[in-house]
C-alpha cells in the first residue's frame, strides 16, 4: 500500500511551486488531492540556501524569504532533521554522496512516506515507495 504522505525532494518542491506543469499529470493530481499529506524537509531549505549562496539557484532568495508561506500555499508540513535521520542517512548502503538526497531518503524511510523525485539515483535507492515526477 502506498502511503498517503508524500515527501517532496528539493526539485519536486521547486517544480511544484514554480512550474507545476513539469510534473506528470498523475503525480500532479496526487499532490493536489486534499487527502494527500505533503511534507518538505528542512534539508530542502538548507539545499536551497546553499545553492542560492553559490549562485546556482536563480530566485532562491525570493523563495527563502517566503518559505513558510510557500509551504502553507501547497499544504505542506515541514519536517525537521533529527540525529536519527542523520545517522541513518550517513549509513545508507548506497554510493550516492549527496547529503541532501541521503537525508531525504532517510526521512522518507523512517516516517513511512512516499518520496517524490525525478532523480533516478534517488528513485533507485529509496527505501520507501517513490513517485517519479515525470509520470
């Protein structure tokens, strides 16, 4: 059974907020369904902040300045990172080195959430159900 809770990875969040038409119709419909609980990790805020500082994410400052309002507008609940999340993320038995992706995989697995992403490495290595944004 697929969880009704969906954790958006950072690109899923950006697509949902900035360009929802990039998300496939099935996933878009699921995210828009009021019965779907949408979650966003603090790791995504961290990733957006770092990429913005490095000049790798246009519009990042604007998003960060209205972070809470943006999450409210998409009915998303924030998930804080815990030590248990970090320990699991660091010990995941897959070669993916991106700390943000490892954290998201860990958080989804620990909370029984479906992880929404278009990243093939995340989709292949997730330890919980996944939603491919492109479908």
